[in-house]
């Protein structure tokens, strides 16, 4: 007899528990979606531009290094060519800003000078 009295009450408890579980699950899912959206927004608008900026800086450093290496190589090649031509004791024409001068090694002039 005690079971008949308790059974209607027990029938309602699982429905209330199911409602509570649904509410808790719904709140959890909504919270998860909100937190995930905030994190993705933070990453997209804050972190990603910083990462891209750092990559651009590294790229510029590499490009500047390559330019510097190329400039050094060009300078060395030009000086080497001047030395190679001046050893021949012939005038070496050097042009800069539409002005040309002829360089001659001083050793060549000293060889030609009467003693």
C-alpha cells in the first residue's frame, strides 16, 4: 500500500529531473558556444594579426639581409674589377652620376717617371 502512495510522487520526480538535466545541458551548450566564440574572436582579431605582423617583420629582415649580401657582393666585384684593370697600367674609366674619370694606378705612374 505504501507503494501506491509513493508511486504518483515518483512518477513526477523523473520529469522534474529530466527538465533540470535539459536546462543544465542547454546552459552548458550555450556557455560552451559563447566561450568558444569569444576565444575564436580573440584569436582572429588579436592573435592572428600579431602573428602575421611578426611574420612580415621576419620576412623584411630576411629581405634586408639578402639585399645587404647582394650590395656587398656588388661592391666587392666592382672594386675587384678596378684592381684587375689598374694592374694593366691602363686608365680605368669610372662613371658616377654622368661624370667619368680615368683612374691610373700610382705604381704605373712611378714606373714611367724618369729617375
